[in-house]
C-alpha cells in the first residue's frame, strides 16, 4: 500500500482538491435523506408547518393562550407578535428558523396545554369538573355539558373530533373546549393564576410520559389550528413547503452530480499520470539494464510489468481516490447524522458492520494467496504466447502445433482456474452484502415500528435512519470492495518496484575520462569473464590488440565464447578480470555514451525497427545525409533490393523486420553501422546469411571505404576471414591460435581442422 501511495504523492494538489470535492459530495449525499424525512414528516404529515408557534392567531386565541403562561412567557408572547387591526389577528414578528425554534422551546408547554385544553373528551371533562366541584363522577354522568356550563355561568358546546382509542384506531369522539371554564373561573376569582399553573404542572407530568415525536406533533397541530382559524391558506402553505424542499433536493442532487463528475475527472487524471510516470521509470531503468539484468527479468515479465501491472495500479489509484477517500467521509458523516436523528438504534448499524467485516475477512483469508499467484501466472501466459508467436515458423516446420497448443492451454488453464477461484469466492460478497443490507432494513423497520407506536419516533425519521444506515454500510462496502482489488495491485506495485529499484550492474564511472582524439585501438589485457551465477569462466586470459586499418577476425567452434568476447567491448557485460582499453583508456572509465558512439555494432541476429529503410539506416546517425545513407547501402550491397522497391528508401519496415529476408536484414544492419561512421566496427557473425559472392563483394567494398577504422569480425566461415590481418582462434573460452591464415595453417591444429572442414585441398594450396 505504501508503494502505491508513494507514486500518488506527486499529485498531492489534485488529491487535496479531490478530498474537498468529496466532502461536498458527502454533504449533498447526507442531506438528501434529511430532506426526504422533512417532506414526509413536515411536508405531508404536518401540512408544511415546522413550528409550534403559529404564524397568525386570532385576538381571542391570543389572549386565551396567556392563561397558561408564566409572566415571563406572557411578556415574550406579546413581544413576538404584532396586531393587525384590519384582519383582527396577531402576526408573528419573529423571523428566522433558529429564532422561531428558540421561541418554540420557551412557549412549548403553555401552547401544548392550551391545545390540549381546547379539545378535552367529554368523559375527561366531567371527571375534571367533578373534582373541581367536589362531587362524584356518577353525579355528573347524566348531566349534559351545556348544563354544567350554565351552572358555571359559561356557554359551553360540544364538538366531534377524530381521536385514537386505546387500540390505536381513530374514532369520532365528543370533545369540549375546557379553556372557557378556566377563563370564566379565573375572571370570577374562583381560580387563581397559581391554580392554573398548578394545573399546568399536572399536564406537564402527562406530557413527559409521551414520546418526543407525539408531543412535537401536538405542538404542530396547535399551530395548524391557529393558522387555519386566522384565515391562512393551509393548502398553499403545504404546497409551498413541498416545492421548496423538493427544489433543495434537486439542487443538492445536481451539485452532487457536478462534484462527482469533477472527482471522476481528477481521479482519472491522477491515475493516468501515475501510470505514465511508472511506465516512464520502468522504461528508463530497463533501457539502462545490462544483459545480466535482462537475463534476470525475462522479456515477457518486463512486458507484463509495464502493461498489466501498471494498469492494475492505475485502476486501484482511481478507485482509491473515489472510494477509499470517500468511504470514511461518508461513514463518519452518516454516523453523525444517525446520532442526530435521535432514533436510539445505533446498535443495529454496529451489528451490521461487525457482520460485514467478519464476512469480508473470511473471504480475504481464502482468496489472498490466489491473488498473489495471479500475476505470476499472467507472466507465464505472456511468456508462452511470446515464444509460440515468435517461433511460429519453426513450430509449423516441426509439426509441433498440437503440442504447443497444449502447452499454451495448460498455462491458460492455470490462470483461468485461479481467476475463476477468486471470482467465485468474491461472487459471494455482493449477494451476501445485499442480504445484510436488506436484512438491516427489515430490522430497522421492525424496531422503528415499535418506537413509532410508542410516539418516540416519526415515519420520516425512520426513513432517514434507513437511508443513513445504508450509506454507512455502503461506506464499509466500498472499503471491502477495495480489499478485493488491493491485494492484486499491491503485488503489481511490488513487481514494478522490483524493476525500478534494480540498478544496472554496469554503470558510468563517477569521474569519466574523455578520449581526446579517437583512433579506435582496442586492446584486451588478460581478460576473464564469468556469467552471473555461473561456476566457471566463459572467457579466460584473453589478450590481443585490434588496430585501425586492420581487420581482426575471431573464429572457433560453436559455444567457444566468440560472441561473449565482442559483447564485452560495448559493455553489454563487464569483465570479471583483466581490462579492455580503447585508445589506452579502460572502457569502464569512459562514459557508455562516449564509448558506444565510437562503435558500429552489428549483432549476430539482425534487428530492424518499425519505420522505413531510411529511418533504420539513420538509427545510429540521425543527421546522416541522403548521400551517406545511399553510400552505406551501396557498401553493404543493399541497393540491389532497395532499388527494386517502389518507394525505395521510404519503403516500410515491419516490426522486427519481418517483411524482409534474413540476408536483406543483415545487409541493412551492416549499412546502419556504416552510416554511423564509427571508429570501430564489430561484426558478430553478421555475414552468415549472405551468399559467398555477396560476402566477398561486401568485404571488398568495406575494406576500400573504411580503411581507417578498426574492424573486428566474428565468423563461422573461413572464406569470410581468409584475408584478415589477424585471426584469433578460440576454443573453450581461450585463444588457442593467433596470426594470419598462412601462419595458423602452419601452427594451429584447431584452425587447420576448421579450414579442412570448409575448404578443399586445392583452395588451401595443398595437393589432393
């Protein structure tokens, strides 16, 4: 994980911006359930009324409400309203939701009692009046409400109202406005203010036993009743509230959509940037690898690390910015909102989260080992594919199609089976998560139903709680989904870092020497070389000198170390003993750029690059003129087939030079080296694909046109090196003969055997 974070840190500015946008998105996401709750509870159930204090109230109701208030409350009540003489109503002068809420909290009890007293059931009214008149309830059971009122000097009337019975069913109930009795008794002096406040205290005890939600509904019911009596359009109030809440939801949704798009854009840019940087580092480092490092990492593995592994890290980087950062913000915000609902059901969410974490941990224990194996199996598939596609002609020639198909099928099946195992394991995650989430919803509804029934919770609060719970669970689900992808990305990051942190065993000297006037004198001084991990030397005690204007040829049996020897000159490997000098300077003390700029290297296997013939010939010398290119092609005997092409030097070359023959590829490789105008030519068995006639003409042209350069030729054919100034005969990593052809024919048995196997006695100057 630290390796992934390390690659993301350079983009910290974008990450900070993403984090800020995620907070905005979370705020929007967490606001929507609250708006839904408000629409249900306030907009639909409460008719758009949000506060206990009414917006308008008739003068009669305004004065009546004071009966149940303390002196301080009466003073606040009068200060909060202004009288409108035209409509004979009092209008609320307090503005702002917070100020109205503070007013609600102060006057709540008095207004609730006022509301309750305005609609007391007939039975409750007679019970209270019996207590007040000091008689039994039976004595008043057959007395009408009107008669009781007349006895007190008050004109009372009954009215019907829908109220809940003991079973929770709404029934039509006969009610009485008991406030008229209290007002009359207070005016007549039969009841003091203290008596009324004492009655209020009794009511307060009853209110305290009710749920907060039920009491809040009672307060809203009072405000609705007063607003309605004052002539306000209640339908208009409800419609206005619903439109306002709905538009706020739409605005939040739009803002969330915009931030989501911006986050996606920024996350994708960071991910793409991280991938670009990693590929750049990989490519730059691999370009500096010596053959020893290339042998350590197979070509197929390096391709996989540069493509598939980088893609894994890129994908996880994008998801990390969108999910890993968002999950804790959403989770913490959801918890704060859940606590704010006051539902008291936090234990339900805790239980769901514990179940999710336990389930995911179980899946990860099962699947993690397979994730680590997966990238190695991808390497293996790439390796087999590359071998088969590269060697397709050989496979067909030997009739090995079936066997190679089986080999690929085996590698493919191993990867497929591993991926199927991990995918099948992870397929349990989503349905299980859905089961947990839906089970959580059912549990919340079941628990909330009892709380709603007890009057301590509203339907909208339950809806909001369910939504917040889903958001919290979803935040944990995001983290768990990341845990599915992270292991593979971490393995990929490790593999990428392994390449980036591998330093080439061949590096420039800290204080490189410079060649003042290059001549091209190459000298081997008791050189030994051993391949990394080998137990014996591949080359031993190699000593010779190659000079300008002379050709040094190297010949020997297959595997004797010829190519290894010439690979030491451009420092594809470094010597393990002795030294190699160019113009008297140890090549290890010269910068590789300066050293290789002096060399024209033609490898054993001709390698061309996609482009044109001209671009390939200019590969070592981009500034070469058209005349230089043509001249190099003429020396290499390549004009024969170039001139026959319709586009001449602009003829396309396919990747790897697959659209030219082996001989043509070798001649173009030789021309490429010639066009560079180096001081030293190294031909590593570069004439093997040429016929004897072309070989002879090419060497003749080469001798005539590069007479001032040092030429080193590795060859298998005696005819190629017959006229060399110096021939080195190698056997088992050692020089067993040195001299001209004539000298070696007299002194070197190994050379004699090679010559006798290739040339006739007449060609060797002997009699049959």
